[in-house]
């Protein structure tokens, strides 16, 4: 029986690497991880940076960050194509001819070298003291470079992060200055296709995989599931002190509360 073609985003491939079980729950059962609070400040900075870099693109000038790093690369000149590749509903998109499965991801920007080769440029804003290239950041560059190659573009053996780090040495005073740093990394697009095939195979499997070693969602779920399902006795917390003027619940009532029995007396027992 033929299986329907699947679509994987760059983020979903990263989820597959970090936690196969959460990825499987998402793609096989449409159950996503709980969402955190939106990163509104990071999103605002991202919008401002795209506007700023686009301004230099329209002028045909190098962004000061590229100029200060003495980079040979310039901003990719096709503004319409950059907007298409930034679109989270389109992005860099490749469909494997043999299977019909699709991999896609939205970039921040693209650089072009004098020989015509392209390199990914990704904006990162941070308040940390030191710049860290996390594994997910590296995979991001690997995937985007792979997608450029699959779309027929020649890529440079490098990619770049434009880090904008908050300067916290001169107070706030109604503004938050940033220090820009260009960081070069070496993308590894060759690892993307095997990961893509492994992720597709798992998404089509009925066998639940193991959790990611560092997955807090799975850790929390594994710890709370026995309590919620009643398959294991919960660890009883010390009973709270009774309100002033009220009598304490008897031992049976406390036990029923801790074990989840529905028949818990709502009033203390009458005194003999």
C-alpha cells in the first residue's frame, strides 16, 4: 500500500535529531510539544535586521558587518528570490522525485561570492556573554545549504551567522545597543539526505521510538504519567496545615485525597 508524500520542515528535522519520540508523536499522531511563550523581542529584532539588510541590498552596498569583517561576499542581489526564500510557507523547498517527500526551510538571508557561489546568512540575537554555535544552529546551516544545492545553486564551503549581542555595560536608559559579530561555520550538507530518509521512515512507522537524551518534555511525561494514570502510587507531599478554626481531616480522608478517590469527605468528621 502506497504511503502519502510527507513534508518536513527544517525545524521538524531538528526535532527528529533532538527527540525521535516527540517527532514521531507530531508526524504520526499530530501531537505537538507544548508551546512556550512567543519570543516577541527576538522576532522584532529579526524584522528590523531584515529591513536593515534589505536597505543595503537596494543600495548595492555591503552591510557594515560584512565590511568590517572584510568579507568578499555581498548580499544576494535578487531581492524577490530572497523574499520567497524567507517566506515560512514557501522558503527553500525541495521535493524528492523518487518518493514525493518534501523538505523545506525559510532563511534569513543569502550571500554571494565573486565566483557566483552562495552562502547562507542567518541572524541571531542574544543576551549571552559568549557566542555559542549550538547543534541545532549547525543543522540549520547544513539543511539550508543542502536545499540550495538541490535547487541547482552552487554553494560555498562556508556559511555565516550574524550575531547581534546585547551590550549590557552601560545601563538601559530606554535603549538596548547591540554589538554585531560575523561568525563563519562549515556546513555539512552531505548528512542531510540520510537524516531526511531516516525521519521519513520514522514518521511512517507504528513503532514508538525512544526519547531524546536531553528532552525535557519526555522526561516530564515519563515522570508524571504513572501518577496521572494511577499505575504507580504518587509521592505524597506533606499535608497542608488546616485553616484556622477548622478540624483536620481524618487519616482516611487524607489517603483518599492522595490516591485520587472521588469519595473524599468535604467536611471533617463529627466529634464523638
